[in-house]
C-alpha cells in the first residue's frame, strides 16, 4: 500500500484533531494497512507511558518554604489593596475607622493655601525632620504641581516617621534611655507633621490628612512622655502603636505617595503591564 | 480533588491568614508538580508556585464558594506557567533552544523524590519519561503539556502561548517525535 500515514497525521489523529475532510481516508487507511496500524499503536503506547509517569514531587518541607517566601508578599498585596481603598475614600466622604481619638488636636495653623504654602511645607518637612531639604529632580522642579510637592514631602516625612516608629517598637523596654533619642526626633517630626496635615486638608487630600492626624497624636505622645517613663509605660506605648496598626498604615500611605510620585513622573504614558512572573 | 474543608477556603477568603496558610500547606505540592510539568525545572516551578499563590490570594474574593478550590488553583497555576514561558519566548526565538534546557540530567532528577511505594521499575520508567521531557525546548514542552495533559486544542494552545496554530502544531509534532524516539524502546516488547 502506498502513501502511508505520516507521523503528523497519526499525532493529530491521537488528539482527535484530524481535519474533517481527511478523517475518512485516515480511518480507512488505518483499517487496511498493518504498518500504519502498528505505528499508531506504538504512538499510543508511548503517549500512555508519558501519562503513567508519576509527577515530579517537591522536596520535603517544600510547603514551609513556600509559606516563608509568600507571607511577606501577602502583606504587600494587602498594602496595595488598602492604598486603592484609601484612594477611593479620598474621592468621597472620608469614613474613619475609630481609633485614637482622645488626643485630637485642633489645628491652629493658618497657612495660606496654594503652591506657596506647599513649597514651605516641603521645605520645612526636610529641614525640620532631618536637616536636609526635600529636593525634587531639577527638570521637574519648575513644573511641580502643588500636589506633587505635597506627595514628595509627605512620602519623605512618612519614611522618616516610619523609621522612628520601627526603632521605638523594636526598642528593648528595659533600655529606657533609648526613648530620649526617639523623643527628640518625635518633636521634630510633630512640627513637620502639622504643616503637612494642614496642607493636605486644604488640598482635600482626606486620606493623607487622616493618617497625619493619627500620627500627630502618637508623635505628641512620644514627644511629651515623661522623662521618668517606666518600662511598663513604654511597652504600653509600643503596644498601642502596634495594635492601632499605625506602622502599617504609615507604610500604606508612604507606599501610596511613592506610587503617586512615580505616576506624576511618568505622566500617564505607562503601558498596561502584566504581573511579572519570572 | 474535592476540598476537604470548604470552611477553610471561606475563612481564607475572609482574610484569615492561618486558613490561607492551611491551603498553602494542602495544595502547594500539587501545584508544584503541575508547574514542573509545564516548565520542566525546579526553579521555575517554584517561582510559578509563588506567583500562583499570590494571584490566588489577590483573587480569592472572586472565588465561587461552590467551585472546587483545587480546580480553580490549577487554572491559575497553568496561567502563571504560561506567563512565565511567554515572558521567555523571545529568548527561545533568539537563542539556540539548548539554552532553555535545564542542564545535566543528573541535576534534573535531583528533585524527584522516590517514595517507598514506588517500585523500582516504575521509577526507572518515570526517570526515563522525565529525561525524555528534558529533551524538549521550553516551548515544545509547554505546547505538548497543554495539549497532552491539559487537553487544550492545538488552536487554544497557540492562543495561550502567543503562537500561530501552524507553529504550535509543529512544536507539538517535534515534542512527540522526541518522546517517541526516547521512549519507544520501552514500549516494544
Ligand atoms: Zn500505511
């Protein structure tokens, strides 16, 4: 018999993907040609063998390693979701989860609104907190919008505040002298914080104003803590920082600020992208 | 596989970290095998497992309570494998396919954990199958696996991998030919 079936035809046949027009000829040939029938059987056996091989198993303890690598990233995912939520909140009425309301501090600052005030804020934020100015990249400085100045300043400020809080939370409750250093930093941060909160309120940045307001209370509390603070009081302060999720929220807004700064810079020409997998 | 405890999924969906961890413990081994079959090496399989869990975590709210969790996770894992393979496609196009092979066979078998219940013969055959699969390029392997194991049509495989149907067909043909050459001695009496 001439014109035996090709391997390609047999493979398509195996997977049921023979073109409809070719199907009758193929079936007829297989029924009448021993050689092609044998080739077909061998192909079936090979492919069945592939199926019969047990799957490659992961090493012992794999699940534990997966979790160790995964868990920190879950928090980042949560941060992204919260950032989106706070962005939504900004657009509408700012509903506020209850919390540290007892230290509500009525703003007495009367800064004029607009760019001038925001530039002052950015300047103050840098100077007061760290002795360094907040510097926008030169080409962008001229075109910087009030929002961008605020975002840059707040992002910077939150990073510093976060560092301070982390140090405080991780401080050994027996080493009370560590608190003195944090107190000095806290009072510096309070001043910058107030200015920024005011600016955020004026520019309608509800989410930023919210977090800054909460921060202000904590910073004040740290700054005003008595010099003879007991280790119990310190651990009480630490636990409130943790249970109020304050650090977490600071991280959320700081990351949002970084994102906004990036978005500002990229000026809307960012291509839609898939999640990198590799 | 039927989810043994649907309440675990429900709790994980409500943000219970321990419940999510229980799911990770329960299903990671399964999706690792799946990812390994798709990608052909341990490192990529582990990366796919991570990515699949991240996606699952993010999309958990959209998971239908009545659906089977493992089936859902299976789909996510296949998609993550495809993403990884696609992201590397240009490399395979531009380089010798050998670049994408996974190194020496001795290394490749390293993550195959023999279990007591596996008899010697079947270990030998499974090694042989793994070796044969190791002869495939990443694209051949992915196309073959999607067609042969996942049961996608050749056209669907092409769509998933971003290839023309004819190119997909030829990837599968090459894959099967390599498998046949390597495994035929085992099936002839
Ligand atoms: Zn024939």
